[in-house]
């Protein structure tokens, strides 16, 4: 039976990890447990949870910086920021609904997994907002890197390295993010009926306009549902007076593109602040593509201009429901898991197609049998694999953290 440990201080956490290192005891690191179904299932004797490391340790609204212990619920961070009309710029995504988790997403897990939502295309990823960390390495040493001010740039930037390492390099105990003012209002323009090879170039065109689009997505839901059509949505945020002007200018740009590119999308629908938030919430929780009987959920990154190519393949070959985010640079694809693809979740076929476009693919949701094949994370090239192992050896010399979580089938 796996023993779950919840240290209440950095010193206690470091003591637990030193003991595990001495005994070569494999450890799974966990925040709220909402993403424990991602990656290769691990065989560990202990789970070390950051849930006991909780609380906001610094918040300076005037400096637009917030720091918190890693186990602090994301909801608590967002609620505190909301009091001062501020937000995390990168629009964190949690996969909570997609994975059917009843856990509480934590701010440390957002940093550990570098999870960013639709606004990433305008404001950067979680990694770009993370300015400081405190962590414990595989020898039980407490390490601090970065700082609590944005001008602190001395030394090696371990902060950016650890962000996105999925707990394989160490246990995050505290994180510090820069934040931004929350816009007064938001609006969304909605266009019905475009194909992906029409929608993606259009999204790229408007993202290059001076009207400061903060999110652009194309929704291609379950192809089996005839009453649901493809939708392209564009979000603009800011002060009300500015929004009125920019929305009108953007609509004029869309109509010009309609004429120039011979597109047939009819009326452009304007969504007000409430309606805009509602549709982008559905994008964030992936309910657009999240269907109970579609057990496989892939996250695919390619150049936006290549998105229609891989999207058509997924639709035609896998009968996939698709969500194109980041103007096409990110694709979520959901399709059924059956006996023909249960072993690897169609990983070989998908990655072969994605490789032709220079992209990569991550399996977010799959049955345990599929995940056990070590197919969840993109296999590394030989050169990158050597570098990865060297970094891992430096941080976790005894290999105790999240063993095998990100390994491919060949590495296990």
C-alpha cells in the first residue's frame, strides 16, 4: 500500500526526501492530485503531497507580484487577485473536468506542469510569468532561484527549467508569479461554419492586426452531432470605449477578409462580457471536445499554418472532435478508445503525422492500460534525451522523483 505523506513545512519535506534518497525509495510528487491520471502509471512506495504547504506568502498589488506555497489552491490565488482587479496573465488551465477529477488544482502544479490557457498566445506561458521558486532536490537540499521582483535576473535561470518538468526534478515548495491588471470588459466575435483551412488563416490574420486580440480559437465539436456547427471565436479585452472601436474595426477587417478570400460566413455575432466569459470557460474546461465515450484526449502542438493538415487527418482517420486554440498552434483532439488503439492510443500514427510537421503530441487522457505502454509524453531525440538525463542526474541523482512518469516505452 502506498504511503501518503503531507509535510507541513519545507524542513519536514526535505527530511522526508533525504530519507527516501538514502534508502533509494521511489516517490510520487503530488499537489491536489488532479493530474495524477496523466503520464505513465508509477510504481512507488510513497506519495509526497504539497497540500500541507499552503498559503499566500507575499502579495504586492502595486508591484503586480504574488508568491504562495506550492500547495495553495489555485482558486484561492485567483480569488485574492480578483479583490484587486488583477489576474494571472497566462490563463491557467487545469484539465480538472477533462480528467473527471474532484481534487483541488494547486498553484505549484500549474508551475510544475507549465499549464497555460487560451490567453497564452497574447501574454505568454506560465513559464514566462514565473519569476521565482523554492524547491527541494533529490538530495533533500532546499534551493531558491529567481526572486520576488521582475528585475532579478542574476545567475542560472533554474526557474524556467523546472517549470514544465512535471515533478521529475524536485518538489516545488513555493512559487512567485508576476500578475497583470484585469481588463474592464471583454467581448468575443463569433463566426459560424468555417472549415479549418479557412478559420486558421483568418485567425492568423486577425492576430497580426493592431486590435490586440487576446484569444483565438476554432471549435470543431463532435462530428456525430449534426446540430453543432464549427465556430471560430475571437476575444478582445480592455476598457469599454476602446473595445467599441476595436470590435468595429475587427468586424470591418473580417468582412474585408470575407471578400478577399471568398469566405462565406454570413453575420458576425457579437458576444457581450457575460456571453464571452461563458464560451471561453467551455474552451478552458475542454467541454467542447470532452465526451464520456471519447476516452482518448490528445494535446498537439504545431505551427498554426500546419494545423489544418493535422486536423483533417485526425477528423478523417480518427473521427475526432477538435479544438484549435492559440490561433491553431494548439489542437485538442478527442476520439474513442477501442480494441484497435487501446494498446497505444494511436500514438504511433499520430506522432508520425505530427513529426512530418515538426510538432509534438501529448496524451492527456487515456485508460490505464494505454498509459502503461509509456506513450503519454513525446519521445525525445537522442541528443535531447542525453541532455535530459544529465539534467535529471544533477537534480535527482538517485532517480527517486516520479520514476517513469515521462518515459517512453523504449526507456522504461
